[in-house]
């Protein structure tokens, strides 16, 4: 009789295991290497499933969803990270850093700051099929923001799937204090100077973000919509870093000066 083939060994990998590994890396502040390098089958669908499992764990720990963030919407960010597609992730109240508070270094591994245009939704938005114009019609107001990203991967070295599984390198975010209705703004031309310790280190306009931040919002509505998720009123939407992210050193001060959206600052802690 022909030898019976041994049954294939069950893969130790799953979306749940990925979520568990990355949450524990976050909570112990211990960076790791790319998961996709070990598990080439890690797909974008599995990565988003891991993101949702991690969110459920955060909610079970008492966190509340405050909105969503886009990742890798500007060419600067895509080139910096070597990834060529935008992505989305979750924001919770534990990631919201009140203005005036320093970067909580005791919670982060290797924080980097990036300036972003943020929206707050006035009504629900659900894709697919949402255009930038329809997306912008759901916006209540815009604000300037600084996102402090942090990656659970050593040296921020990851594939798109790794980053998505890692909630797009979420850390903390600061918004405002200036809020503006968007009707009288040209957000494609909204400029931002990124300053570290008084030196302007980079600049960009809102057009860096997929051509217009409204396109980023539409991308988010459509990407979440494909997963059956509606963007809810009052959610904050971080539309993605306009420039490269800069490392935040202890004792430093980062400021983002916007044309119409005011100045957002954060101390390095
Ligand atoms: C991925 C997260 C990107 C953005 O605004 O592009 C992100 C990363 O660059 O680590 O938040
Ligand atoms: Mg960002």
C-alpha cells in the first residue's frame, strides 16, 4: 500500500495570534520583527481581522472608540516606509492626548511625530461608493493635528500587512485647539510647517494627502464600508501624515503651524 501522507501540520498562526502578539509587544514596549517575514500568508484581510480583534481587546479594557486614522496617504510617508498603499486603523480615547500634556514616553517604544489634517464628522458616513465631495459633506469641522506614531516593529520595519495588523502604528494624537468649518477652506492648499525645537524641518500642503484630505476621508469610508463598518457622527478622522514623521526626543518640542487651522504643539516628554 502507498505510504499515507502525514496530515499537514496546523499553522500556529491566526489573526487572533497576530493581535495577541502585537498587543503584548505594545503593552510591554518590546518591538519585534515583521510577522509577515515569518508568516508569508499574512494577507491584508487577516491583518484587518487582527486589527479588529485587538480593538475588541482594547474595548474590553474599557477603552472607547473616538474615531479612525488613515495611514500612508502621502507620498512622503509611503516612500519613507516603503509601502505603496494607504490603509485605515482605529483610534480610542486612550490614544487621545489632551493639549498641553507631554508625549507619554512610558507607554511608547520609539515615538515619531507627523502633522495631519483632522476631521470631526457631523453625520454618519458609509461606503462603498463614497466620493470626496460626499465625504466632505459629512464633516462638521476640521482641525490641525499632530499624531505621535509608534510601531511595535523594530526600526519601523514592516510590510503594509504588518502595519495594518499593528493598527497603523497608533500611539497618541493631539488635535486643535482651532476648529474651522470647511466650507470656506481650501484644504488642498492648506499648508503646514513642521517645526522641531524652533527649526522648520519640513512642510507640505493638504494636497499631499491623496490629492485632498477629502479623498482620504472617502477612502476611509469605502474601506471600512467594505467591512460593513459605518463611520459615526463625532468620530475624529486623522487623514494621514502630510510629511515624513520625525523622531521625538526627550526634552524636544514639536509644533505644526497650519495656514488656517492654527498651531498644534506637543512636548517630547
Ligand atoms: C504607519 C502609520 C502611518 C500615517 O499617517 O501615515 C500613519 C507608519 O508610518 O508607521 O499614521
Ligand atoms: Mg498618522
